[in-house]
C-alpha cells in the first residue's frame, strides 16, 4: 500500500495516519522525494483502504501487490518523463538517442564525438570515464579530470552527459558534471550505491544485471526511489545465457513487460546486447518497435581504434544513417500506438 | 568444401572427382536434392580448390569452414525462396504471415479460422493436429482424420497448410495434406525425423530447440538438406533462460545472425516466444525490424476457450489490426534495406 | 488421484469405479503395467477419497498433487528396484556401475571392454550402437548387426547391456539384445518414443533433457509408466548453462530432489556432465554422496583413440581405481543413511 | 608473465628489470603483498624467459597464459593455506567448517550459536551483520554495533569470525572484529570493493557471482591479490539457471576445476546452493568428495524462527550429525587422495 501525503499535511495528521497503519499490522516506511512524500506500507492483512483514504492529510492511497511499490504502475499510471533541462527529455514519443564511445579516450575523441552529435541533433552523450573491467590489468577510464573537461565542452554545445558511477565516493565529485548517472550491469544490486543515488537530485539510468531478472531490476529501482529520487530510467542491455554466437541475449521481451509493470521510462542498449557491429542497427530498430523510449549506441570516429568494445561500435557515417532510420521507425511506432503504455 | 556437380556429369567424371577428393584425405558425402547434386567433403588439409574446380563435371566449388555446409551462406549467397505454389512464397520482401490456432480443435474452429484468413489475405494456416505435450494426460490433437478434412477446406480457399510432424511414421500419412511440415522445438535434434524429412519434397519449417544454439539449429537443417531436401525454413521461437516473467526468452539477435550465416529464410514465432497475449504485437513488429522473413501467429475466434496456449493467442479483431501494422512495418523495412541479406 | 485396482476386479466393479470417478468430474485413464492395473484420474474437485477407497475392486487410492502421478512418491513410498535378472539389480545399497566406451567401435573394442568389466566385477556394459550426432557427417555407430554380436559375447560373460534407442522402429530389432533401453538427452521429450517404450517389458534409462527441468523429466517418465512399463531409471547427466569451462553443468541437486519426489532409482553420468577426464573421478564420488543409485562411466582401453568423447573417457587402470573408491564411498554412504529415500 | 622479485632487490636492479620488460613490449604492473613483491607483465610477444630469469634481483619467473595471473597455479604450484591464527587454518586435509545463522539476529542468538560451535569443535562462525536484500523494505542486519559485541564473545571462546562486507567504507570499521571478510555473490564484480580489500591484511572469502563464470571469479580474485592481499578463499555457492526446483544450481564441477586452475583454497556453500533444508546434508557431503577445502553452513537454534533463509537452515542437532559425517567423509577423501591438487 502506498499513501501519498498532502503537501500541507500537519505532523499530527501524519502521526494519526502512521498509527492507523500500525494498527493494521502494516510496517510504514516514510519516503520523501523531489516531488512528494509517501508512506510505503508492507503487510498482508486485507482491509478496506478507504479507511485510510478518508483520513486528513492523505492525498491518495493505492494497493500495490508487487514487492516493488513506488516504481509500480499499479500506483502511478502516468508515464514518468525525465526532464534534463533545455528541452531535452526522455519520453516515448520523441525517442531519446544516447550516443558516444564506450569510454572517452581523449579530449580529441570527445571533440569529434560532440561535433558528430551536434550535426545529427543528438542531445545526450555517453561519456564514460570510469570503466568496470573484468581484469585489473585493463584500461580503466580517463577518470574525473577528463569528465570535468568534457563537461565544459558539452555544456558549450548543448549536449547532456550520461556517465557511469561505480562507487558511493564518486557521486559527489561527479555530480556537477553529469546529467544522468549510469549504474552498470555489475552494480545493479550494489545496494549501498543505489541508496546513495537515491539521495541525489539527478536522473539515474539503471542497467539490468548481467543475469538479473525483471523483478530484481524493479526492486533495485525501488531502492533509489525509496531513498528520495524519482528520476529513474530502466535499461535492457542483454542477459547471460548459454548462447555464444553473440555477446549477450538481448531480452526485448523485457521492454513491453517493464513498461507495463512500471511507469518509469525504458531504454535499450543494442550495442552491448548483440555486441557485433554489423547487427547493431537491426536490433536498435527492433527495440523501437518493442516499445523502447530511448536507445544507447556506441559510436566512434574510428571504431577499430577504440580502446574497448571496438567490435560493437558504429562508425559515424553508419550511425548517421541509423539515426535517420530510428526516427522513421519511431514515427511509425507513434502512428501505430500499440498499447496504453506508449 | 562443397562441390556442385553438373547435371550432365558422367559417372566416370564423378568417379574421378571422388578419387581426387579422397586423395586429399577428405571424406566425400554425395547429396542429391530437388535442385541439384553435390559432394560435401569434410577434411582439414589446406589446398588450392581450383584443382577441383577445373575438373570435368564440376559446376562450382566452395570452401565452407563451418560445421554445417549446405545451409551456409559461404557456399550459396542468394537467399533461398520457398515457393508453395499458387504464388504463395516465403521470402523477405513480402513478409509471410502464418496464422491459426495453437491446434485445430474442431471443423467449426477450422472454418472460422479460414474465413478470417481469407478476409485478411493471409495465405498460410497453422493447422496442428498432433500436439507434443509435457503430460501424457493432456489433449494431444485431433489427429490425421481432422487434417484430411481441413486440408480440403483450405484447398478450396487457396490456403496453404503448415502442420507439425512428430515422428517418421506420420510423414507419409500427412504428406498429401500439408504444404509445410513443422518440426517442433522438442524435435529439433530428433535426427531420424530430420533424415526422413530430407527425403520428402515438401518444405520443412524447423524450430530452434528449447535451449538449442544457433549452431545446432543450422546443423539440424544440414541433416534435412544433406538427405535431399533444400526447402527449409528456420524459426526462432524463444529459448529457455532463468527469466520467468514470460514464457521464453525471445532471441531476436538470432534473426540477423541466422540470415547472415545461412541462405535459408528465417521466421519468428512471437506467440510462443513471449507467451502473453498483450505483448505479442510489439514482439511481432520487433521481429520484422530484426529482419524476419515471416511471422507465426496464434489466433482464435475466442482465445479464452482455446484448448491450449489460450493466454498467448490473439482474438481475430486484434490480429487484423496487427496484420496491417506488420505490413506497414515491413514496407518501412524494405525501404530501409539494412543489410545485404535482406 | 491414483486408484490401484485389485487383480481380481470384475468388469462390473471397474465400471462402477469409473462412473464414480466421472461423477466427480475427474477424467480417468486406465493404465496396465507388468505389475498392476491403475486408474489415473485428473481433476480439481476436493472430496473425501475414502468414498472411492471403500468401493469393491479398489486396492488402494492416493491423492497425487503433482502433474506426474504414477512416478510420484506421493503414491508409492517404497523405492523401485530394477531387477535385470541373474542377481543384477539397480538399487541404492549396492551402487550399480554401468561402464563402457561412448560407443562400441569394433568387436575387438567390445572384447577388451568385457574382459575389463569381468575383472572388476562390473555387471552392466554401455553398448551404444546408434549415436545421435549434431552433424550429419559424423560417425553414427556400428548399428544393429554389431549389437547382435556383442550381445552374445556379453551373455557368455554374465554382462547386461544398456544401449541407446533413437526411434520407435529400432525398439523391436533391439529388444532381444539389450537389457536396458537408454533414451538420450535429445529424446527426453520425444513423446512417441516414450509411448512406444511404455509398451515394452524392459527397463528404460531416461536421461534428463539438455535443458530439461526436473519436472519435465518426471513427466516424461510418466509417459513410459502410463503406457504400461514401470521399469524406469532416471539419469542426471548435466544441463546447459552459460558456463563453458566444462561440458555441462552437473546438477547434483537434482539427485536428492528426484529421489524425494519419485520412487524411481536415479543414476548419475559424470562423464558427460563434466566432460573432462581428470575430473570425472571426483564428480563420480560426489554423485554417490549426493545419493545416486548408480554411476554411468565412459571407459576405453585407449581413450585417446576413441571415436567419440575421447576427452572424457577413463583409461582402464584409472577406472579400476575409481571402482574401488566408489565402493568405499558407497559403504560410507550406506553407513550414514542420510534420508528415508536411501 | 610473473616475475617474483627478491627481497633484497636494489632499486637499480628493479629499474633494469622494468626496462627489459618494456623493451619486450610487455606492460609491467608492480604488486606488493604480505608475502612478496612481483611484476605482473601482460603482453603477447614470444621470447626466452630465461633472459629475464637470469637478471639480478629476480627470484623466479613464470609464463602465465590465462587472463588471471597471480591466482593461477601455472605460477604457484603449492596450495595456499589460510592461517587464521591460534591453529585455525583453511586447508584441504582438515576440512574447515564455517557455521552460523544466515545473519546474527541478537546477542542471545550469537550466544547459543557460539555454545553450539564450541561443543562441536567448530572454529569459524558465520557472523553476518550487514545483509544485501533484493527489497529495500527487508531486514538489513544488526550492523556494526552488533559485530563489536559478538566479536568479544567469539574471542573469549576461541572462535574466528567471517562477516560480509558490502562497501569500501565498512572495511575499516569492521577490520578489528572480523577474521575473514566475505564478499557476497552480488559484489563479486564490485571492483572498487575488491581493490580496497586488496589493501587489507585479512583473508577474503570471495563468493562466485550469481551468474558468474569460473574465469570471472578468478579475475575478481586477481583484483584482490594484485592490490596486495594474497589471503583469498574462493567459494562456490550455486549459479542461476532455468531450473526452479531449488534455489540455485550447485555447480560442483567448479570445485575440482578451480582447484586445478588456482592455488587458492575453495570452499562450498551448500545451504545457499540448494536452499532446501532436507537436502543440505547430502550436498555438503558431495562437496567434500568433489574436493572442497571447507563448507559454509547455515545453522540456527530454531530455524523456523530465523529472520532470513529459514528454509535452508539446519537445526543444531541435525547439524551435529552432519559435522560428524563431514569429518568421516573427509577422512575417506584424504585416504583416496584423488588428485595432486588435494
């Protein structure tokens, strides 16, 4: 059960609501976000929720049967829109494109990418500066100094930045330079990191775990929301299976299901999902038809020289053709309007 | 190595080619199909294939490095087109739609389905009469008598029939009444069945195994081809993974990969893949963008009364809207033409 | 619900029982096996089963809540013992060992294997003569002629034969020469083959599917039992997962679980499960401690020359040491007696 | 390539070695641990390693072909022994048992557990005070204050403590109270945490990821070692697959493989792996036969009242019987001595 509290609630009213919840043997957790205050109540007893609904100070009240609560569409029917400012939004009808190299390699690399994005009217740049790597002996990113420089360049060009955060201590130093924090697939259940990102007023793009279930992804999103941050974007990036003909099994089923279960926007990462350059375009287009609100793409001026993920990165001219096709496909998708979650 | 033999080859010429192959320590297997005669030669030695290419009786010769040979695009570059007669084909630019109930339940059920297909210009009907079921106590299909009756009804309406064959002994009794034999996911590696279907001059739609790899699917197709039948259609229908939010993990990555590795047409079965009615449409549309040459769909006049797979079956009016959207999406796909395999 | 019918039941009594079952809206299936006659009744209604229990002609009656019925321990508490004659049994306290090459390669190969088994008091020989192979161009076994010859050699030495059957038409020709039919992992859901093996009075060793669930394995066993054959052995042989450091993921969890859910004996196949010779012994010993009633082992006089599975096959002297260790481990296991299913 | 540096190496000698490495186009990483100093060199060129071996200051030099280096048995053949002081060790022949509740719930719960361990001569207690939970609304452990208290109780009774660390900031506050840091399955690729644990002089028990490969587990161990900490224990705890008849698929294959690939000790966690109380004992015994150096067990005075993992936790008297059986099984295992890694 989720109780939305009125903005003008008095502390006496709140106390009485909490008492009523406890009397029902429910456990209330208070949540305050950028947009509102809620009591998330977990328990099992059946009762008439109007009892709570009519109490002074209550905005509205909803049963939520799933384990995740605040991220559920059972409570909030309207699609969440992520507003990055300057008119840049992540929302279904516009189809966000988030493009850039796997990781920023140099200032020159950033410059060329920005030029490419501006030319193609792409508003969000992949700007990874910390890279999680299986082996401790691999390149681990240019680090925070690089981010600072690139951030200035992006601001001058009206480009928003998404960048991966790997640990709690990086949040503060990154906060001024990023527009979206990315949580990578290896950190989807790093609960301390999620808790900390819940206390920040910045959008968080949360990737599905390497073998994470849809349920677990939503519960991880609940960590962020229940700590106070409603600005969450979910990302399907492929899961681990027995098949080894490609990098990951792209679970496009997850897209309509996530959009039906949750009000949060869902983006797809075909580059990591298939991991083979020549097939990225088809899978990006398929993602749009499956209902994705945005597409993450790895692009590079000379992919074969990229420090990492070279084999799945698109060259700029190929990417340009793909952007155009993505937009046409999205236009058709908007015309078709397949479900109420669109 | 695949050696295509000339139609006018003499037995002496063939003998000399085989001797040359054996001398190279290669093992030749002779294959005769509806369309040609081949020597498939397995071995490891490196040599100049022109030695073979210049021999009398040789049409052409190609190295094929994969385990599967005759189904590989390394040998045959052009897309295979499945011609079912009366102008009905399975080929990329037209997008075949194969629709019908999970299994035919009654003559009335068949009548209503045929009427629906005719109205919507759908040319191929799912007409399953033998059903593989996990439990021996479940409905196992109306059997061969039913097929005979429905076949007459379909012929009268210009509808082609695809029907699942479960064992060698059914092939002969079904052959006069079906246009495409379907091999189900539990029989993808039933090698005796594949051998026997190789001896028939009817198209075979081969579903990917429940946890079959892309490589195994192609090797199973090789069984059919190497026994003499070139008319093979591959089908992605979802694989088994840890995720249980849906029926199977729809592996759309497999579509562009299969089309690049093989010249055979590839169709998708979104009904079985996601297994939830409200999401079938999005996944069908996504399949087209991923490059599918055809779509299998479960439709029923009253899905909630269907004997099996009720929860994933579309009602006729929903299906009609989907057919239209599939055709629009395919038109856009043809316009985009993303790869040389289209 | 399973109703065991008395041997002296009259047809009038049976008719009355079936009527009573139908009146309860249950669907009765009659099953006759080597050992008894049963009515397996599927339905949902709650009722007092004593109503049925007190009817003339009824031996006993049990509720069985699982999808599989006759193979369930809910109905039959005592462990099934497979008696192969001449004192050779598959039962917990003796630990059966079933050893031999992956497939019989020649008469000489069979001779050497038999000599090895006799020397080590092993009573059951792996004698595969039909091999399912992913590629149509691989060695497919020496066939039925070979089986006939080897069968004579085995009989002369008191050795029982287990051999894989791949299709219905082979059952009859193999029946005189084998003591146990093996159903391989690719045929676990070949329902026509299972139906046909249900009509034979020979034990059937049923391997778990390549990615088959425990539930599916039991339902496949139900196919055999419900067609009349109670002599079934279940076999864990590894499942397909994302891990590629070995051949299959050996699911030893399945052993105690299968033994708790079913009264059928359960054997383990460590050779196929791990697929790496140097680790087969540890996994065989672990299988015994997990509760296996028998162990399948691939052994060969010169493993490196074996036609198939060379890398997982034990040399005779290594196998001899393992047999001794397996027997010691089983003695300790019998002493410990960990569960009532032992 | 790993170069072990002599303790008395001069800085000039080291410089010359590094120069020689760089000249070979190898990239050297300097590693200092509790026990030695190494240069880990990654590169591809083939050369005669004796060139390096003969240089002043070099202890020895080994080629290591795997991605992980310092944790590989290619370099260090002898089994690593973890010495916890007071005669408590984790090493093959003694079989370590690490037992306790899923998480410490209260001081009373800790007291009863300690009494149980002392009585049964168990030297290491599971003492989790921070719990990673899928849902933010679940019990998250008693925290650092609880650990402090329990630590004193354990010291007074000669019991060593293993406790899970979830983030870098907890390391320092926990360090005085734990004898082994545990890294849970959701943090196996939390590289910042691994880096930080590499700087501590305490043993680290590293659990395999929820769907982590054997290779990834070893690379994660390499993170710890390459930051300076050689005291690492690997733990198999089950992987995620399609099977849902139990909690996780216990990958016992991983035990002999890890022990062959690495010199680090390997323990097994049957409680989490199968997750069903009645089967934990068999799987624990199987783990010993597969070669485990230690066993993690969840035990509780009244399992049905445990705050978490109740269904997989053993009651004290059942656990006592199991300890005895584990020791008998280990004695047999030591007698058998199946591989050189024992």
